[in-house]
C-alpha cells in the first residue's frame, strides 16, 4: 500500500514541479498520508486549493484505504510525529 501511495505522490510532485513546487511523502500511518509541500508551493496563494484538490483528492480517490491526507508544513513538526 505504501509503495502505491509513494508512486502517486511522486506523480503529483512531478505535476506541481511545473510551477516550481514539490510534494514529499512523509509517512503513511493509520490510513492517513502525511505529506510536505515545498518549493514554490510554500509561498503560493493556491497552496490550499492544490493540496485539497490535487494532493488529497487524488490520493483519497485512487487509494480506497486512505481516509485522510495531512499537510505537514514544518520539518520539526513531522520529526516530532516520529517520536
């Protein structure tokens, strides 16, 4: 399951890289996908739309087991989540 999600995130990242952004897979746990959006995404006024429609929409549509997608926008936050 995680490999499928990683491949989808990589495809999404390729898509947003056209505008200078990227999407990074952080982890998949308890049917929740955690991602970080960076590059141009971090300052883009369309960040939430891109996250909700493209990232969350694609992952939840393509992988039935995914119940939510969470955007982790601070590296310290996701490192804390690992503890």
